[in-house]
C-alpha cells in the first residue's frame, strides 16, 4: 500500500517535469559563432617575474612584463566575459624592443620575455580545456629591422631590394618595397616560400593553435596566400584564417577572399562604427548600408571581424572623450551593435573597462584589472546572450526602423527571432513596429532588463531611453494558455487525490 501511495504522490511531479519545453538543442559551434578577445601579450598580465629582464614599465616602447603565464592565469576572467576565442600578437622570438611581436628574429622559438614553448603549449591546452580557441598572429611579410639574414649574401634572394613605399596606390610597390624599413620577404623565391609555409604548418602541428590572424596581407602576393591557405588547412580541419587588409574600400579587401582566407578584420565598417557611436544623434543607417555591401561583395560576410579599435589605432574611448561624452555609455551602445550584427565580435583587451589611449604606443598601455566594472558586467551579459541565442550569430538581419540614430532590427534563425533596439539619440524614443514585421499576437521580453512589450492593435510600441539599447526575445504572451491551464489543473487534481488516499490510509491504520 505504501508503494502505491508513493507512486500516487510521484505522478504529479513526473507529469510536471514532462511539460514540453521550448529549448532547442545547441548546434555545433562554427567560427561565425565565436567572439574574440584580442591580447597584446606584453601588455596584458605579468604572471612570471622571472622573465622580466630589460623591462621598463615607464617607457611604452619597452617590454612591460606580460607573458604566457599571465594570460593563462586570466583565462577564467576572459571566459567569464563570454569570449570563446583569444587572439594573440606574435609570440615568436623578437629583436630588442620588439615587445609588440612584429620584429621577428627566429620563427621557431618563442620570445623569451613571454615564456618558453612549453608555457605557450600550456596556455593553448588550458584554453582548449575551457572550450576556447587560440588564434595566433602570423607574419610572413617581413622580419625585424636588424635581422642578420638581410645582410647575408647567401640569403640575398630571400628579400626584395630595399626601397620605401612611395605610392600606396601602386600594388607592386606595396608588395615589394620595405614597409617601415623592415626587410621585405621575397615570397616568389621558392626557398623563402617553402620556409614560410613550413613554419606555418609546424606551429599548428607543435602547439595545436586553431587559427592565424594574417598580418599585412596586402603587402604579400595573392598567389602566396593561395598556397598558404591550402597548406595550413591540410594540417588541421576547420583552421581559421583572418586577414588584415587595412583599406577602407571593401572591394580591395574582398579581392583576397578567393585566396582561401576565410574572413577579414572589417576596416571599412570600423570607420562607420567609430563615427556612429562616438557621440549621440548619429544615424545608424550607414551601418546597415555597410552590411548590405558586405553581403554583395563577400561570399561569407558572417566571417568578417567587427571591431571598434585595436593596437594600431587610438582607442575608441579617446574619440568619445574628445567629444565630451561618457565612455561607458558610448561603449555599451557600440558593443550591443557588434554583438548582435552579422560578423565575429573582436574586443581589444581593456575595452571592457573603457581604457583610454591615443596613437601608438599610447594605445598599448598595460592592461588594468581594477577599473570600473559597470561596462565589464554589461559586456559579460552580451557575451552570455550571444552564446545562448543562435539567431544572434547565424540569423538573417532585417532592418525594421532607423531614424536619426534610433534603430530597430531583427535577426531570425529557424524558429527563433531576436529584436534589437538601439537608441543612439539624446532623447527617449518610442517606435511603433507593425506586428507583421515581427509576429502577430506575441510578446517581446527584454534580455537586458525586465521590459515587456505586448502586441496591441497590430503594433509593438517600443520605448527606449536615451543612449540605451535593449535586446528582445519573441515569445507567447505572458499568462498560461488553455492547454497549460488544463495540464496544471490535472496536476493539482492528481495531487489532491493522492493526499485524500493518504489520509484514508492513516485513518484505517489508526482504527
């Protein structure tokens, strides 16, 4: 009898747990689903003072002590912000004062200021344990300014003749002349080409990195990149190549897509992003135009990298301060856009606390971990939402409204729709969206706040405060439908029946 009673009591709980849920099984992650945290190794975190020789933190052009162990120690910090990948400046052995990593001395060794090869492998392994990918900055255009090979007669054919780039519109000069007086590799030389390709494959085989950010792509012939792409992708499946083609004409950038480079750091869009979000009352229209152009010119625009700044330009915070605006407020809006628009978000370390910095090297100050946490918290929430909602990484984007800086758009993937509202104006705005543009008789629920917007008379009325944003899910209106109500009533009736039988049994035992 007791077993029967337990069964009766258990029935309602089993029924409740069997209630259908709307969660969809998460698909396998693709590169377009990633979000990247960009780190200049020397300027991030000093985890091992034993390698701090020739360190001078008072000089921005000297080593400051950041190393592999320092990054490894902060992987949880990075992951907690929602990032799924890290991109590191070059880790190869560099010449003196090559703190930035781009003055390479030996392609097969790590920079001793950063740590040993084993410490780098540990960093990659620890990242992989957290399901985070590692992208390594790779340089094939040049070596350090005083590299002995440049003076070696036996390697004379490894380099182009020393002459500066005078005409930046002349592609032959751009590819063959010396960039900033750095010895320029001659990739047409079979020996040089083989060395560079072998090096690229060796680092993948030796360390298991997941991708390369390719430095100075436009300064290297396209046929070399075709060989490079083919060779490195033969080593590791789904190896990602992200090219740096610093040019504001996307047609110039897109022309390198046929070489096998997967995606590019989106410099043309960056110019629009910085202009749009540096101060209020700027239209977001150009951003949507930029997305349309990307779809027209790129085969895979979803693999472009969206970014606000990097180590080669003044920080976005500097633009905001020059406009006498609040950096945290402006960063929130900018990040909301790059986290909800097509493409891969790339965030330069320090942006999570709105670090300031002018032109190089002022934009390369040592990372601060004790700054204001308001923006960091907001960024972490964006990272969480992007990782949870596939519509934000794979969904088709449709613009619903844009007027003088107030924009609303949706992203739809399979049966999920996310609506994003960004008020880049100095006043509160109310936008009326026809329900047919989203869905009839539904409810918009805010993911950044507790805002709820129900469809009324065929419209959704979105009221967004000045210089704020909201991300909405589209769902059934709150309140239970007929089926859930009937189901709940059944659960209650079964529970009452179990309670009644239990009381009857107790009375019989007492009597």
